[in-house]
């Protein structure tokens, strides 16, 4: 899903803004859609030649055999004439592919599913791809970043990971630059929970199997989808008129730190909304898992997943909740066009931790800023940190320092106006660092590029604004 004129520029087909983006030139000329979106941080991820609007997924999972059977219906629009196109799919066996209801040829090439429809797809054409598939899903080795993807657990499974994970359980254009809406149906043995993103659409049971239905109506980046199956204490309520679903692994204590921290989800989201503007989605929630392989929390849309390491002490860790909820605005609603700009997610989410902590009676933001400023290695850049440093201090801490430096430079009133305007104007979109810098300059009415250069990429400690 791409919005507005940026899309026309992205496909490079039309020079004049506002002119028709599709049809015309490419009509009748078919070529092979790119096997890769061209993001050097994630070679092979994403594809070219189409833009997905919606995924309708039906998956069934049998924990004893670790087998997943799936039916995916992908609704997309061709952005160029296509004779053939790729989807990302890691492992699994494809039984059948249909394009617009007609059988299509398909083959596998590593983690790609290559589909050749019976007829070429003209540029601008809306089409559906139905894929029937199955197998034993696996994690996706991401080298130094740890494994993302599908983790079978003793009682079920956890599909989770950044920068990639989705292709381990469904065919996908696996890059945040192509966000789409989702409907996810998960069928599991009776008694197990099956959690995913968005609004709960009910459960039904038949012949020993229960189907859980979820609907995410806001554009979602594929790495922000999740599937969590197993024995969980699920609590379904509402917050601010929207469904709030939290789930805590049954092996974690019922009133322990994980449950206590997650119970503050609504309160923390409201605090963040008072700073950033309205909560961007139709549902709230969180999932605390017990599997030790999940060494992170991830801001999966509407329902972050928290690894067990965050809740070891007896004091509930609400900072991590503030961090993942802040991502609902920074990262989920306003998303990355490319991974090299990840500080736009992590710098703001880390800064939100500082703000929440101060609000919640913890250390003052000014103090955290001073300490981090003194401890920072300025030789490492926040922007384009390199793949191995995607989750490093230069992204999280230096990124947060840059956010506070902006606040010091322009003052509180303008600072929060910059943030709220950015989130409102770019809602559901994908962005770059340059977009943020020009937005900030426009709202502040003064040049800010030198400030961002110094705080984000300069090799020496910047002067305090
Ligand atoms: N983006 C996550 C956060 O900041 C952290 C994270 C880094 C992560 N690498 C990951 C989560 C791999 C899951 C998998 O909250
Ligand atoms: Zn984060």
C-alpha cells in the first residue's frame, strides 16, 4: 500500500507530480517483477512490480507435528506490466497458486516463490494471488541479529522477528515499504490460544479445533505481524472504546511482573497519546511469552510481544511497555521506507521511555540526557549504521539524544508540534530521515539540518544547543 504522490516518484514512471501513476506507457509491456526491493540491509527481502493492499491468511497449526497448513489470499496492484512476479516465502511447500482465480505456474528459488500467471498483468491492474501451502516452518537465520521467524515451542509457536520474520509463515512482500491490511484466521487444537494483530473477531470450535480470528484494518509492515500459539492467560476488555487484548504465558506467575506491567498498557498508551496525538490503531494489547529464545520485545502492531527477560525482577518493567507502545506511533503507524533510517523508530521509542520514566516518578529526562551524552561513542552514526549495528546504541541512545537536542533547540511547544504534525501527516505512510528533517524545518521555520547532521552522524561530540 503506497499513498499519495510519493508512490509515483518511487516507481519512477511519471515525472509530473499529480499525473496518473499507472496505465499509459506500460500497458501491454510485461516484464519480470524484481526479486528484491533493493534495500541493502535485507538482501532478497521484498519484491518489485506490485503493491500489496491486503493479506487474508488462514493457517492451521498442529503443535505435536509442528505442521502448518496455510491458505493466503494476497490482493495487490501491478505497478508495472508483469509477466511474472515474486513473493517471499522461506521453506514450506507450495501446493497450488491461482491468480485471479486461474491456475498459475509457480516454482521456488531459495526463499522466493516465483509466480507466472496464465496472462500478463497490465500496469495498474488489481489482482489476487491465492497460495495453498504447508510444512514445518523454521526460524530465519539473521546472522549477527539473531534468528527471526517461526519458533516452535513446547505448547505452540511464536512467529516474530525484525527485520524479517513474516516469510516463514506466509507468502509476503516482506519489506516495510509495502504496508497492507490483514485478516488472520488461526486454527489450533481446542484449549490453546492463538493470538495475532488487531481487532479480535471471535472464535469458533469444531471437531476439536478452535479458530481465532483477527483483523488489522490499518496498513501494517510485514515484520510487525505476529502469531503466538500456546497456553496463555488471555484477557479481553476495552480501553478508550477499543478492544484491549493481553495474553500472558501460563507458565509465568498470574500476578507477577509481566502481568502487572502489561496491565498498565492502556494507561501508558494514554500518556503517550497526550504527547504524540491520538493512538493510531483500532485495538490495544500485548503478549508476554516465556520462551527464552525470545530475547527482545517487538512492537508488533497493536499487540507487542515481550520476551521473558524484561520481567525477571520483582519490580514490573513499564519502560519496555512504554518503548513498544511508543513504536505504535513511531515505526508502526509511520514506518520506515528503508532499514538504514531505523533511528526514526528506535530513537523516538527510546526517548519515549525517558519521558514515561520521568512522568512515572523515575529519573528526569535532563539527567538521562546528560549521562548518555557523556557515554556516547560519537564515531558511530545513527543514520545508516550498517546492518550489524541496526540495534546498537548509535541507533537507540544516540537517536534519543538527537530527539532531545531538537527539543532543546526549538523549545517544548514547537518540539511537540513537530512530533504531532509528523505523526498526523505521515500516518499509515513510509518515511525517510530527510522527510523528518524537512518537516521539522517547516514547522520550526528555521534550518535544522546542521543540528541533525551533528547529532545523528557527526564524528565528534556536538555542542549542546
Ligand atoms: N525493535 C525491537 C525494539 O526495540 C528490538 C529488536 C531488535 C528485536 N532485534 C529484534 C525484536 C529481533 C525481535 C527480534 O523494541
Ligand atoms: Zn524499539
